[in-house]
C-alpha cells in the first residue's frame, strides 16, 4: 500500500470490520495523511486487539515522522492490547505523543518500539508511561533504540524556537489541504511557525516560556501535557497559562486572536487547536508554594526534597516488577543499559531498596547504576552515602565516589559558589537542576518579601556569569528561567543566594575557629579539598569578619582565597565590620573578581564605602543600582565625596561631568543604559550619615544592621592611601603611643583642634621627621595633608586625623595575626621561630627571604606589612633584636 486515496479507502474498510482482531499493516509506505486516516479509523474500532504498523513511515524531507499523526489518535482507542510500531523513526518527540495518548489506556499491555531512535529522552517517556499505576502497559520492547538526539542546546522551555545550535531543525509539513490537524495545515507564517529547534519537556521542571506550532503533533502534545500538569495540581488555566498570544495560520486570520484555554471532553482528553502559533508562559508556582507551605524560606534542602516529591514520578507498586523485569532483560546489552539508566536518572524518585535490587540484577553494571541513579534516591541525605555500600570493592567504591563528587559535595543549605558542571553526567545535571529550582524559589521569596531586584539583567535571577558550551547563556535565552536544561555540554555559573544570617546569629568562638584553622594547616590536604570540606559544613555555623580575615591567611593563591571567601561571605554576622577582611584583598583585580562573582549589590560596602573605587557597566542592572547608591550617598553626605567621576560612553567619548553627576541618577531607572561610570568615594568622619547607610544596606543588600556608629570597627587598608601616608605612619608607630599624641604635638597643647597645611609643614620639625627630606618634600607633605583633609575644607580636624588610627589598627592587627600564627606553630619559643626564618644563620633576614620563609611555613597574610613594622631601622633587614618585639603580641587571643 502507498499513500494514495485508494490506500485510505482500504484502511477505512479494514478498520471498519467487526471481525478483524489482529491486523498487520507492516512494511508499507504511508505518508502523514494515511496515518491520520488510520488513526481516525482506529478511534472508532472496538474489536481490534493487535495492530502492527512496523516500518510504515514514508521517508520524506521532514523531521516529524509521519507516524506521529497516527499516534495522537491512540488516545481515542480503548480496545487494543498490543501495538507494534517498530522501524518508524519514532524519536523522543513521537515517544512523548505515545506517553500522552496511552496515559489512560487500560488494556494496551504490550508495546514494540524496536529499531527506533528513542535515545534516553524517548526511553524516559516510555518509562514514565510504564510507571503509572493506572495504565495497562506491562511490557515493551526497545531493541536497537539506543540512538537518538540528546535534545536541545538551549532556548526557552517550549517546543519550537529559532536557532539553537546542534539540534534537529524541522520545517512545516506540507500536503493536500485537509482538516483535523493533518500535515497539510499550513505553518508557513513567520520563522517561528515555519521552522525551529525542538525542546525537551521536563516533568520535574515544566515551567517556562513555550512557543507552540499547533499544526505539529509534538507541539499539540506539549500543550495537552501542560494542561494535564495544571489539572494534576488543580491550577485554574488563567493561573497556569500566563500571557498567551495566539495567531492563526493562513488561509485563516493571520492576526492575533483571543485565546481560549483547552477543555476536557467526556473521555478526559484535552481538546487543543490543530492550527496556529501559541506563545505562552507555563507557571506552576502557585501549586509549588502550596505544597511547600510551612517550609521556612531558608530551608533550601527541605524545599528541594518537597519539590522532588511533588514533581517527580514514583513508580506504581504494581509496576515495579515490570520495571525490574525490563532491566533484567537488558543484562549484557551494555549500550541499552546505559540508555535505560540515563532515562531513569531524570524525573524519577526511587527508594534505596529499588536501586539495590537493580545492582543485584546486574552486578557487572552496579557501578554505573549507582552513579547514574544516585540523583533518584529518595529518602534522607544519608541514603545516598549508604547506597555506596553496594559497590563490589573498595577500589570501585572510590571510583563511584569520584564520579559523584559534584553531587556529594553540593550543599543546598549554602549554595553560594562557583559551579562547573558536565550536563552529560547525571550527577552534575542534578546539581544544575537543583540550582535552577533554588533560583526560582528564591525569586519567589524575594517577591514575597518585596526585595529589590539586584540581579545582573533585572530578571530576579540569583545566577551570574552563566556559560553554556563556553558561551554566555544570555546570548541564547533572555533569562535563565526560560532555559530548558539540556543533557550535554558544560555549564558554568556563579550562584549567589540572598540568604542572610538571622538577627540572633552568633559566630563560632575564636577558640573553636582557631582549632579548625590549625587542623587545616596541619592536615596536609590539598587546598581545594579543604575548601570542599569547609563548604560541606558551612551551613552549620556563622563567622565574624575577623574570623573570615583569619581564614584568608591560610590559603596561598588568589583563587583559593576567593573560593573560601565566597563560601562564607553570606554567613558573616557583622558585615558592618566587613572592611576588616576586605583589606586583605590587596590586589584590585581580586576585589573586582569577587565583586563580579558575588554581585555588585551584595558585595557593596554599604557601611564603609570610604576609599572604594568603581567602574560600573551601565548596561547591567546591578551596576546601575550601585551607581545610584553612590550618587545617593554623595547627595546625602557631601556632593564632592564622589571623586573624579567620569561617564565613558559606549563610543569611547569621555564625559567628565563638569556640572556634577546628574541628580536624577539617584534613581536607578533614570540612569542611562550606556557606557561606564567610573570614580571613587571618600568621606570625612563628621560627614557620615550612618543611619542612611544602614537604610541602604537593608534595602539593597538585605542586611539588617542594628549596631550604632560607635560600635563599628572603622578601618583602612594599607593599599588604600598613598605610599607616603604609610611611611609617615610607620614613623609615628616607632615614635608615639597613639596618633592623637602626634596631633597634639603639631596643634599644640592649647591648639584650636584643627591643623592647617602650614601647621602640618611646621609639625614635621616638631616631630623630628626627616623621611621626606629632598627637593619634593613640600609636595609629598601636601599629599599627606590632602589625604587626611577628607572634607576638603583646607584643615584637618582631630576626627580626620584619626583616619591614621584606622591604618594604625591595620598595622597592629597584621603583626598581631602573624605573632599569633607563630605562637600556634612554635608556642612561646620566639627563638625557634627565628631559627625557622633565618635558615642560613646569617643573623639577619632580608625582605625576600622573610616572605619566602613565612610562605613556606603556611602563612599567606600581609607579610610585607609585617616586615615593614619589624624593620624599625629602615635598613631593609630584620635582626633578632627587632624580631623580639613580637613577644608582646604573642600571649592571648586576637582581640
């Protein structure tokens, strides 16, 4: 039989028979119109029990296999008990149609899909169908079905969108004009209707933006599946389907029309249009929120567990035996076993005994079974580790553990960090899936708490720097929430949670934290392994700013420090003292890297913005927000606190803003979305508006700062001021007990409380300071004066002078930390520490020798500053007499 009118007449006659029970139409050449005819005829047939249509799909230049049009009609048949559709190019799209059509078929128990390109995606649809307790399916055959597409390379969650690389492309089906969703329904209007990239439907995470060409069976099936999902969660259509846009195809009206949501008929089948282009956002947020009601906003593990229980498949009890029987039947067919496991690894929850049974059924494949199905294990977190006991040997246990590293190391309670995931691995895919779910959950929490949107692109996402296949993800999809997670290639992302410590959070005690750090120092473990361990336990405790600073000194490289820092940044209880650890990142590149990873708003120095430098890309949402914060601060505190602001347009034109920064820039929405905004911020202590800074921190950083201004550790880093300021302070440290003493010497015992430039110049003679002797002495003294004159009035008040005290505290803390480190390593024996440093027994240590020695000892703090403080003679070396000054810093804890 071919595809002629006579063929359709013959099929109608055969299926109209009241006596034919078994019918074999295999090895014919049917086009889509014939399959539609076959489907309609089968719909009214109540007699036929067995039907074979093997190898009947005509080979035409289209991706949609013609048998798809027949498969849709299976929903209207209730008599078949056995169906064979082998060798018909049934791929994952046609498999989803089978799953949808047989969803309520009570009698069809046997299905033969042999020699079709199902791949893991198509196999997953069949496994979902088998696992439903209410369906009749008990056996299926899939020999030779291991090949198949891996799905999409990106795009929105729907069926047809344009231009994703490396995926199937389909064109509209043409043919003789008929009705009823036949292939001749024209879909030739616009690129979206004509061709595009097919997307994979994910039962675990079905939400997203869909673009459906309803002349195609797969797209109609997707719409029916969405309707079923909404019905399962008892969601009204107007709550589940948002912003629908429906356009009919020529020769019908090509303009947009009001869209009517599908409804169920008496048989429970959803009637969907067979023509037109539908664009709609599917949203199950209301159902999810209802299901997780009672779970705390910051209980991320609880949310994920409840979500997976709600959205994933649990094999029906009477279907467990057929499922295991199929697995056992595949024993020895390695490629098909891989496909089976990859299919089962998504969308299913499996108790640990099920996986143990699968391991026993195929001992040779137990390693792969454990690796691929670990994301499916349902139960307590310990179940995943218990499953590893099924490894046949210790060496295989280690191999499995390494394959599962990303999943075992993932800490859902503290997800902030950088992830590099191979989506082709089931474990990595599951981590990426959980990150996407957490991203949407936190967006819901942010909306409920009316938090400001601090995302990069203004879409509420907590993901930053997303890369898929090495390319920025935003070039592929507008927002990450519209992205359907593919099952191949590498995905990199920074996740930044909006989780903050509660008001009553207490940091670890210094004693306990020091014990942890010493264990790190003495363990001999690789730094990357230490970071993994710290991340796995990080949700159990909080740290203070000083403890974060202590930790940074135990990591050698910038990359290691960044990983450790990012892990704990959102768990700092006193971020108002954050300058204590910020100053430890002495390289500006490190600070920019951290800011880019954590977000410009999350990492903004709300409480102590002094001396901060910025270079903001005004095309990005969070950069514009930070620009607005700086402008608001300046207008509230003092307009000239913004130093050397410049607006660099996208064409390279530099606008020096001679009239000042526009006042309208205090509103993020009014900042131009073009170019870069550069500058720095400085503020005199008497100009601070501390209450306003706290308000900004609460509004844009979500930090509830309750301390008063006098309780803040006001701080300055050694890299912030000019070098002459550092040298002047080094001089003062060796001559006076406090910076106020030097102020009194310069201003006089009965001075007026401020120092002019002339008084400051004369004060150098009073202090007997000759550090800047030379022809440029006055110029360098002027630099010192202008640094302290933050207000720009031409005088330095005592409060402004006390900025030197902030530097003094940094000097002292640096040397105290170093002394404390030595005491932990060598006890109170300062001579032993000296011998470790002076390996050549020369009696003196130069700067290079000192820095290398302390690095070898495992100390990676500001060794340059320590050396400068110990070198009281300024001769470039340290002798033991100078080194002994550390004795007074060694007893007791860090204050």
